[in-house]
């Protein structure tokens, strides 16, 4: 709740969409009652890979399960909605979806696993 990085990149009355960032998260709200948007471009500030971490359309919340949580979303360079990068996402109608910037998994070399926390002696 104390993230210094907070930015509202889109408030579209016609599409009924709100997009904002907080820390390493991108929130996409589609309040439209019948319009879903495929290949919907949303601006973001941080480069890398994003994954869905919260989806109001999930069966757990009584949704229709229209999103695949195994899909990875990669940012592309280029300004969009006053942001230096963007993602293409599917925004089903009447949903809120949160995308998180994913840190790459540590690479294993033989029996030794490299991590950021390992310090050289």
C-alpha cells in the first residue's frame, strides 16, 4: 500500500475502462456491460514479462473463466497512454484483472543454483 510508483494511464468513459499502475502491478478494469476487448493495449512503465495474478472472471469468484493464467505478456517499447511501454491483453467485459511484473526464475547450473542473495566470499 506504500508504493511510491502509482499512475493512472487510462480512464475511458466510452470503453468504460480504467488502467492504472501501482508498484510492479498493472490493473485493468473493464466495466462495460457487453464489450470485451481483444488485443487491448495498455501502457506500463516497467519492461519485462507480466502474468495474471488476480482475475475477477475466475470460477473461484463466480466468473466465466475466460482468461488463461498460463499466458505470459511481454512489454514492448514505444509510448502509449503517456507510458514508455505497453502490453497487449484481453479485457473481458465486467472484469478486473491484475498483471504483475515477473522476475525471472533463478538459473540452475549443475547442482548449484544461482540467486541474487548469494554473495561471493
